[in-house]
């Protein structure tokens, strides 16, 4: 089950197995499905879309404020 979480003001959907977070629940679910079937491996096509890592935090640029 994917978890919805707010990190630094951004909503991310987190794979409950590896902890990587994505901007949409569908990609997070694909990650979780992969992790469940292939323990200790990552799918590059999925993980390259990650915007959150439990070790690093949010890995997308913060939105700049307009003047």
C-alpha cells in the first residue's frame, strides 16, 4: 500500500518497501509492485522518476516565489 505524505510542502506518494517517493500514486504503486517481486533491486525506469528519498529528502527544486 502506497503512503501519501507531505514533505517540505510537496505531496509525495511513497513506496512502503523502499521508501522512494513520487509525485503520483500510480508510479509509486509501480515501484512498490517491483520492490515486492524483486527484493533488493531497483527498476531504473521507475526510480528515475523519484522526487523523494528517505536518505536525501526531497530531490526536486523548490518552487520559487514570484514577486
